[in-house]
């Protein structure tokens, strides 16, 4: 991706203190965009001094709208939204509680929906165009044991991409998504350190023979937000090293 692919653009990237969100935010800065960072907790100590960071708990009612309002106050020419913030609070299906369900859905799906809506409303009110990138997961397409609420929330994000893209196309607002597979992030590093045998299994099983890096997601997000994707909307790009395209294994000869 060209270093100037997002020159003159301005992006808000939610959940950008670490992991995939941080890589996307840094990738957009490298592509020439101004970036407003977002974190749940206090400002990360390693953020560039010139980079604004907004601390907001997006699971709270009204928080997505408040974040968008504050981001536009800081950067009135904001025209890219990357909805990345999310987490994992799951239990096995038969043990799921209402509290755990709501924790997952409220952050992963509800917050994303109202972020995109608030961002689009602002652009439409100003007669401006823009781009949205929604980060979901390959769990949107392939269920995982003891992960029902998470899987459903990510499937909802893929539907959000399609529905919002359809409704916002006339306004010149493109909505696309990326669906990462297994990526090394703070959310996955814990079990990876404890279960090296499983890590080796994944490395053998993934066609590209490695686990993804957050930077693998950054280039795709920059592309979808840029003018190079000007005729692309409503699509979710899977980033999983080819894992989702193969059968269980080779058929016996």
C-alpha cells in the first residue's frame, strides 16, 4: 500500500491501544492519515505524543455516540471509522448467563452498530463522504465450541457491514469489513504461551504455515478505507492465511 494512500484523510480507530486495532491505526498513520486513537483504559504510554487518544467504555449506553462526537470535535474532517473494539466473555452454550451474553453483545455488536450510525449521521449531515471498516472474525463463518455469544456477535458484524453498506451507498459512504483468523494479540498470547503443541498444530494446519500478525490486518484495512477500493462496499475480507478455504484434511488415496 502506498505511503500516501490515505493522505489528507482522518480516521478514528476504536480499540487501538494494542493488537489488531493498534496495527491498523499505525498503518493508517503510515499511509498518511491523521488518526484518533481509542482505548478502554488510560492512554498507552507508547503512543506518539502528537496522537490524540480518547478513553471510553463503549459497552455503556450512549458511549458510542459520545465517542464519535468527541472525535469530530478533535478532528472535524474525520472521514474514516474503523470499528475494532471488542472482547471475549463467553461460556459454553448451556451455561450462558444473561450478564455474560449482554457483556459480549453490548461491546462487540451493539457498540459497533451505534458507532457506525453516529459516524454516518454526522457525515450525511455535512454532505461528506467517507469509509467504514468493521473488524469481525472468522468466527462469523465458523462456529467454535464454548463461543456461541462471541460467534453470534461477529456474525452480526458481517450483517452490519452488508446492511449499512446498502443504506449508505447513496450517501457516498462505503462500509466494508475484515474478518481476521488466528492472530497473535494480547487476547491470544496467553493461551499460546501455555499450549505450544496447539500453536504448532495451527502452524501446520494453516496453509500459509504461520499464525497471523496484527500487521497482516493493517494493510487490508488501509486498502478498504482508501480510494483504491472506491467501488467496493458491503464486503468482508477474510484474513486467515487460507485456513477457511480448506477441507479437514487430504482424502485417502
